[in-house]
């Protein structure tokens, strides 16, 4: 016997199909009425289609999501140059493109991920739920999700051009992101309640998560800026939605092509903006490093700055809240980030993250430099318990819903 037809998932469907076919041959009947008259008494939900019963269907352990809001999708590469001898292609950036069934938003959203991450962070959570991309698709946004150069599906050049590679260990991931109530070393670690599962090796959610973690190269931020500018020149103007390392990419892109950026959302952008911080001690360590403010590469100031030492700074006496460091600000009159002045910025910080120690400082710097920036502590808008990887956590939809609402309120 055919092994497929012998499968119990198929026999009831086959029997029903034969019954309908025979009934259709009887005088005064048709297939629809025969099916209505002769089918077993059951709710419609109990009668799975043949495709739903197919042995080719993915098992329940593989999460799959409805594409009812997705009309078309594609992928391509942007940027890149021939480098070295013999020449190879380097610096190109992979881009996923999703087009909704109904485009209702005037500007697409471009996602920039964090360090050691790829575009998969936006597409699904490690416990098998649809990610932020599906929510934004349902709201009618065209989406672009990248893997930075030398990361994920974008080639890394092993000949030295892209710098050394690093990767986070399981212990590091637990300490900073997933199991911080047991292993964290920062003031608000006990607030972190939204990570799905136990956040440690052997837990299936953590095991899924660590499989998504990839290598990161020293030059990836610089490479990503160049490729991202080219991307925006193709598709802009856009809304930038960035996370962690992606914040640094977003600041540089906004400074370079502000006419192509309608708004910039920074989810716990990389920091602190000046110097290094001991999160456990809530204190700076060593002398402040050279910095251009929110990033460590040149930005456009007025009056102009040719070297970061020209940015004369002072340190506030205390942080805004317990568990937060004081921030470095410019001595007045503060130089202005003139290219970014007309781009609204949202910077958000969770209440169970090590980033909270210094997250207030970049928004303060931006506002002083003439960039209108809303700094939102998520607990102040009724969202609590999150860590740095909030797009993967149990209440992730609440956060992206807030971001969507902010976009609607801040873009004409």
C-alpha cells in the first residue's frame, strides 16, 4: 500500500473525497450539497484540508507564521567593492525586503540589529512567536532588514580587511541578557522578568537563542554605515529602527543623509557615549576616551570639529535616578549637530537592563546639541520587566506597539 495513503492523517480525507465524488454522480445532487448532507457531523475546524494533513507539513517544533499580511518579499545585496589582490568582493550587506499586502504607511522601516546579531532578531522570537517585523508588516509598513557586512549572510573577509572576530559565550549571554536575576551584576537585574524560559543552557528557548548568535568583526560598524547610506540612497526617505550597535550605525547614517531619514528610533543604543562604565559599581573607569558624542567617529557639528578633543565636556554631579551614572555634557555654548536637527529621535530604555546605567546620556547629549530626542524609560509608559533583548521577550508586542504609536505621532 502507498505509505502516504496508509497514514492515518490521510485516510479520513481520502474517504471523504471518495464519498463526495460518488455523491456528485447521483441525480439531483452536486458535490457541495452532497458534502453538506453526507459529511460526518463535526465542526468545520475539525475538518482539516488535505494540505494541512500532509506529512510534508513542518512539525510543531518548527515555528511557522501566517503570511496573510505579506504580499511580496525579496532579498538582495547593497554596497561592496572589489578589494585586495587577487580581488574579492567585500563590504556588501544582505537585505531582506518585505512588502505588505496593503501599504498604508508613507515611509518604509529599515531595521539595524545589534552586535553579534542578524536580521533574524526582528523576524521571530526564540520561543517561537512572530517578531517585530510581522507586527510592523500588519501596520502597513514596507520593511528592510539587514545583516551587516562581515556578519550573517554578508561575507567576512578572512584576510585582515574586516578585523578580528569575536563571539559571546553562553555565560556572557546569561550575565547580560537572559539570566540576569541569577547572574547579572548591575543595579536593576532583579527587575528582569520578561525573558521566556529559564535563560540558561539546557532550556530550549535559551538553546534556540544561542544558535542565533554569530561572530562580529571589528570593522562591522564602519562597513555597515557605508552600505546603509547606499541603501537609503536607493529607497529613502525611511524610518530607522535600531538596536544597540545599530544605534551607532543609525546616528552616522542620519548625520550623512538626513534628508533620507524621517525618524530615528534607538533601542538602547551602544554606549556610554564617553568613557567606560563599571555597571556593578555605577561608575566610570579611567579617563574619558575620545568621543564625538554619541559615537566614536566624526559627526557634523557647528561650529565645526576636526578632532574630538575640541568638544569640551564636563561631568554632571549625579545621575538622574539611582543606578544611573552622571552624564558627560558639553560646556556651553554647546556645538550643534546641525545635520540631525530636523530628525525626531526616540531612545528607549528598559527597567531590567544593564544599559539603564548609562542610557540617559546619549539622549541628553543629543538634546543639548539641538537634536530633539525623546528619552523613554519603558516603565514610565507601563511596560516593565525587560532586558536589552526586549524584541525577543514575552511582552515584545507591547514595545513595538509603542514604537509604532510614536512614529505616528512624530512623522507628518
